[in-house]
């Protein structure tokens, strides 16, 4: 869901107003001061005068004082007060400017050496026999430029150091000085700047909403629970894949709760200075206890909550561990006060420290998985609200077309559909725009101008036709939706889309049929052309992972037995395999045998159905895109009676089958031979994946 604009309140700044950029004003003031000093100094400088005119002033007895500036090579002449009233001096005195303070010389003899001036001065006095002539004084006059030349570099170093300190502290706390580096960076949301997002804006997460709604209700009406002896949970950890709505749910809690809400990320505790992270944790909980009852939300808590002791050198001091220790103590330590509830979110629960996950710190772990077809329909309805749609838009069909999509991906599909419709100058977004948007999200941008040779295009057509025919005549394969040989993305020359069933458990037959369908592209190339291409890279990668999962993860192989080498914690520091070299050899042999059997089975199937393969490939070369309804007309109906997810969802018994559906199950053809990666023997749990 789109974020509602909100006004943040930074702790220490009531009202949440933006801090003025103080360092900018300081620099501007210094520049103005330097120019002002130089300007006023120049304004107080005397009027230039020749040596002859100076001798006339001296002869008339108007000179009060003569100052020889030894380091600048000029002479300052000061007139007597009564002489300044003389009309012949008034024009020169008025040139000194309106900003003159009257303390400077009245006249200046420029460009004259000290010895030459003194010689001429003595000769003139002796010649004119002037008795009351002033005795010259000798002074030095350093100006602003001299000062900057002497101390400018030191000032520059001090200013740069001060600026770097402010940058490293991030202006934390009042004034943002270095002494406030340990202040918390949490944003505070209270009654004055409340978040506008509520639980109504969160769709597809009904179970998770019930969990956090209870926390909000406890804060609003604690007597309902305390009268039965219940205690409020101290913390709840939101766990789930990226884009499923963890942060959005936390925003909804902030909008629903009638208590102060602190929000920050795990990286806000990380700093280059030792002890700063722990200080910020202490400051955060100090402010939270002052606002209790309140809620503290820490997003991406794995930044500071990783397991301690892994990868640390002996005798080293890990700043992240110190921060985590401080967090553990504040959450449930000896002097912990009640009234502060911790919400946290992460998509890496496997790396978190066990002490952080125990009850008393995080009493609840709320799992937020990718939504099912019912949840996707609810999410589509939320995102379709602000879109101007045509009458043919059906949220149920869209939810069936997007298995495995998270909430963020559904939002992206809706936005892409609106952009595509606007690009086509339509007045409303129709179903075709959504189908194109789903293709855009799944397969990438359509490469309309990509030049493909006829030979390559024919290979791509038979490759994709092989996928389609193999899947069409395999009972446990996912039903085909669309086959395309239109180039998309960086390397995909074609793809086939399927509509996987919403299921969580897979049997051996289903996995084997899926492997045969995936190998259909390469098998078709072998049958038709008698040789193979590099286009099956993604197919082989997928098949290899499934085969290794059958043997090493799910215990579905008779020779290896009911053994699983899968590490649910994904220990990155395990350098040794959990089985011997002899077992590894058996695993490799069994994986190779499974893939070989699946490939042979696919070759046999496509050889029997070669006529259908030829028909479908030629139609692909002609139309470039073929839908499920076209397949039924070309090669007959699928010989298996199985309802699709959409049919079961709508209870239409297959009568309302969408013929242009899309899903994320796709096979890609790679045109250019890239560096083929080694097969990954340690496959992840894929029971919930639709690919």
C-alpha cells in the first residue's frame, strides 16, 4: 500500500520541525565578517596625496602627525582638527565614504620607501626652517589578509574537523554536537503527528493482524486482560520474506495505537565510534520509559541482532556484539520496567541470536508469508481502489494469475498496469494492461527491436513448444497458460508460463513430472535438430536443484534413504559437508540417474507427440504468442481432469477458465552462451515455492 505522508517528530525537537542548517549560517557569517572587515578597512583609508602636496600641508602647519608604515611602503598623514575645517581639504575628506569611523589617516603617500621619505622630510624641514614639524612615527599595520595568511590553514583544519564531526554524528540530538553522538535517532509518532495508516489498509495478513491487534487492544484496555491474570507481551518479532508487509503492519500499529510510537532501523545503532551503539540503545529505552506505555519498532533488526561469537577473532572487541548485549539487557534485564513493547521486523530470522528470540524478549514470532489466492485478492482490492478501471477487471482472476506474488509485487503490478494504460492513451485500465504488466514484472521488458536470426527463432519456437507439449501430456505438471517467443529481459528469447496449484506438499511423482516438463525444451531440440543449444541454461539449473533436493533434502531417494542434509539455520561458517566423500559420490550418481531418467522419459514422450510438437512450433513462428485456448484447438484438450486454482476458487468447474493468465513459473531461453555455474548441491526448502 502506498505510504501516507506523515510528519516526523525527532526526539528532542517538539513539533517535529526541521532543524535549521546551523553550519551553513556559520560559514555565511564568517564570509560576511571577512568582507565587512576588508570593506571597512578600505573605507577608512586616507586619500592618496603626492609628496609635493604633502610638503605644502607641512609648510602651512596643518599636519598633526606623520606615521611611516614600515611593512607596507606607505606614509599616513593626519591633519590637525582645525585644519580639517579648511575648505581646501573638504573634497578630499568627503571621499573617505559614509562607513568611515574617522580613526584612519586623512591622506596617504603611497609607494614610497622609508629611507627616501625620511631624507626628503628632513631636507624640507631644514630648508623651510619649520620648528613645530611633527616627528615621524614608525608602525606596522597587519590586515585581514595577513591574518588569514598566518592562521588561515589552522582555521581551515579546525572548521573541517568540526564539519566532519557533525557529519559523523548525523546532527543527533539537540544541536547535533559530538557530545550528543550517543543520542537515539528514533522518530517519535504521537497524538500530534499520528500515522494515518490503519489495519484497514493492510490486506491479506489476517492472522498477523490479529496477533498485533491484541497488543494494541491491551494498551488501550489493559484491565480486560489483567483481571484474568494476563500480562502484556514484551515483544513481537515480524518474520517473513521481503515485500510481504512487515513494515506496513508496523505502520498500521502506529496508526491504531493510542500511545507514543518510536520507529528506527537496526542500522541506526551502528557507528564508527566504540560504545556509541550501546549508548544509543540506552538512550532509546530511557526516552521510551519516560513515554511509557509506548511501542518501539526496530526495522531490520538483524543488523545488530546477529548471533554472537561467529567469525570473531580471539581478543577482538566487536562493537555490534556490545550493542546487542545492551539491547538484551534493556529488553529483559535485572532492572527492566514494564510498559515498553518492542516490535521488530526481519527477513533473516535464521541469523538472529538465540538470546534475542527467547520468551521475555520476543514473546511472539509472527510469521508473515506470501499471501495465498484469497489474500492476493484482498491485496488487489486495496491497490485497485485508486485506479480508474474498466468493467472487465476481476480481482479474483488477477489473484489467480499471480501465484507466489508478495504484496509489494502486487502493488508493482497495479502501478505498471496504470502506467501502460496511460502510455496507450486509454481512459481506463483494462485486463489487457494488467496481463502486460504481469508479463513485465515476470519476464522483464519486451525487446521489440532485438534482432534474432531465423535459425535462432526456429530453435526458440521448438524449445518452447517442447515445454508446452511435455507439460500438456504430463498428469502432475502445472497447467500451461501461455507460450511466447517474444524476447524479454536481458537474455530471455522466449518463455512458457504456467498456473501452479496452491499447495504446500509435493509428492515424488509431481517433482519428476515437473523435471520432465522443464527438460522438454532441450529434448525438443534434440529430436528436431539432432543437436542442442545453450538455451536450456535456466532449465538445467532448475532441474539440478530439484534433483539434489529429492536426494539430499526431502529423503525421497531409495539409495540414500530417509536422510536430510538440509541446514535450516544456513550456517555460513560450516566449511565441512555433513556427509562423507563416499556418500557424496552416491549423491552425485543418484542425481545424475534421476535427471537421465527424466530426460529419457521426456524424449520418449515428445517422440510420440512429434506431430503435435511440429504443429505448435509452426503456430508459434506464425503468431509468436499462443494461449491455452489455442493449444486446445491445435493439439486437443488435456487428457486429465483437474481443476486449476482459479476454477476451484470460483467454483465454476472450469467454465470460467481465463485464457490469458500468467504466473511466475516460467522457462527462459538464453541466446548467448554464458559462463555456466556449477550445480548447487545444497538446495533450499522449496515446498512453498510455485516455480
